[in-house]
């Protein structure tokens, strides 16, 4: 009895060591097997059948699951298989493995196995998943898995009673891994809502409420706007005087020399130090240029001038740091080079996406550019606000195949404008919080990859006999005999031989 207790203790210690190594080792299936195990080939112990086509129109409502290569695709009232069934992806999702514990109907994009000759279907399911059958696909058109290639795959066979223990441990560990993966999958949505909440707080004054409370001297946004408008009028008068002295034509009078009153009745409340201004009053705003027709003329492209398109803005995450196309000298001649810091707003295809240029670039007339007045606003703050207003602006786009808005709609977009000092603080805080979110996102992505690899590591260890005490170890400790997998294999092959 004491010897048996010591054997059990040693077995538990060995198992503990194996589990501690689980996260650090992910070796492929080797040539060595534990005592009592044996290698065999899929074709030596299993019959792989072709699924049978069953169109949606031919299905009769029932409780029988219809399986495709990527899982359950519908229901039917008649089963094709006789009991527990392993379904393998033959076309489409090649090598995907599914286990149905009930009779089912695998369609013609699958193979299926429903005769197991005493083997545990769950054990075989996990063995097959550990093979990575997708690598067997050598097709150049529609992905496909050749049955002969499947039959040739070598798999490890454990004693039957040991298979039960392996599956119990595998399923317990995979349940924990899958629960972790499900939690990780929720994080991107949480971070998206977090970023939206940050922007909403930034553009309503809540994000910097504590900052305003300790500011002793803070010029209100109203005073700032009036001062900037006075400066603009003075500059226009100076330009007119200079033109008269030089005998030149008077400059065109800007349309924004007088501030346009904003109707605030339907607008949300903002801090007392803030004010509402219309978008074009924040600087120079106009559509991009792309006058040449056809627009895809080869001589326009391939030069040194970045050419930003609506897709680049949509995928930029608010800052243009990459571009897929460039203009030549001819392309630049029929367009315009906008300066660093320009706020880009899409008005076609991807409606009301926005981003700030981090280098000079051209863009077509499907994009509106706003060059911020540095005395009045920061382009980064304006871009943050545009993200919060995107869904509202998009409502103005007609429901056609090519959705678009026009610059007149943007002319009437009211922007909540903080004092310039507060804009700097808002941008600093938003960028810090976004950086934190980005860091979390990268860590979650890395953890998701590790979790996926961990599932394969668990299967690899399980079928090297390293996950639970082997039947041979227990038999030796307990002083008893056991049936090795070679005897099981011989019985199965004899049974299969008698069936042929």
C-alpha cells in the first residue's frame, strides 16, 4: 500500500512538472512514443467516406445537423451517418475537423468517419486536429484535401483506457484556453468604445474639466475668435493698401472676415470658456484637385509627390503616415500640394473619414482639405471632433451606390471650440489615452496568438503521452498488467480484415 502511494505521488509530481512545461514547449510529433503506444496510419484503422450533396431547397426541416467544411450549415430530417461522426473539411475550409455526437448529414464539401471500431471518437478528433491537415492542400484553384493523403497520415495510438484520460485532460485545458480566447476577443470592441468615449469627453469639455478648474488666466474661446477675426480684417486691409500703392489689382475679399453666428438651440452644452464656430472659419477649407481626365492616365503617376486617396484616409487611424500612390510632375501640375497639418475629410465613398497629413501631399476632389489657422485651432483637435461627428455628417449622404456629400454640408458643421491652451491639453490627453489603448491592443493581439499556439501545444503534448500518466506507468506502479495499443491495433485490423 505504501509503495502504491509513493508511485501515485511520483506520478502526480511528474504530471505537475509536465503541465508547468506546457506553456514553454511546443514540439512537433516525434518518432518516440511512450511505452504501450503505437504508431498507425489513418487508412489502417479508419474508413473515410465522401459527404453527400444536399441543397438548401432539398432540406426538410428537422433536428439533424447538416455539416459543411466550416461547420453546421443547416438542418434536415434525415441523417446520412449512423452515430457519432467526425467531419473533415474536403473543400473550402480544408482540414477543418468537427465532431458530431449524433447522426448528421455531411455534405459534399466534406469527408466523414462514423465507424470507430471501439476507438474513442473524441480522441481521434483531437489526434486529427493535431495534424494540421490544411498543409496537405496542394491545389492551385479550389482548396482541396486528397483522401489518399489523409489515409497516409501517421497518428499515435494510446491504450484505450488511456485515451479516456487524455481526452478528459485535453478538454479541461482547452476549455480554459477557449474561455481566455473568448475574453480576449471582446477586448477590441471594449477598446473601440473606450476611444469613442475619450473623444466624446474631449469634445464636450469633460476630459479637461479638472484642468480648467486650476487655470487662473485663460482667454475664452470667444475672445480668441474675435481677436483672430480682427487680425484677418487687419491683414486684408493691409493687403489692399499694399495693392493700391503698387498699382495692382485689389485682393479678393475673403468670405470669412465677419464671424457667422451659430444657432446653438439644438447643440449640446459646452463649457462657458468654449464657443461654437463653423468648420470653414477654422482656417482655409476647399476641395482637393484632380482636373485631368481620365484620372487614371499613366503619365500622372509614379513621381515623388504623395497622392492620398479616400481609402488611405479611411485606414489611417487619424494620421496619414502611409500612401499607396504618387503623382509625377504632370500629376502635381493638375492638382495641388497641401501642407503638413492639413485636415483631410472624405466626401465620397468613405463618407466623413478624417485624418491629418503628417507630410505634404496631394488629394483628389473627393477629399476636402482644411488648413487650420494656427492662431485659432489645432488640426489634431479638429480631427478628433470630426470623428465624433462622423455618423451625423454621414446622414447627409444620399442612399445611392456611390454615397457622397458636398462641401456646402461641411460649411454648416458647427465645431465646439475650446481656448487654444485647452486644445493643446486635450490633444495631449487624448493621444496619451489612445497610446495606452494601442499598447493594450498589441498585447491582446500577442496573447491571442499565444492562446492559439497553446491549443496546438496541448494537443502535441497529449499525443506524445506527456499530459497525463500513461497506462504503462500506472500499471507498473500498481503491479498489474494492461492492454497495450498494439493489441488494440491488431484487433481493429483483424476486424477490418474480416469486413473486406
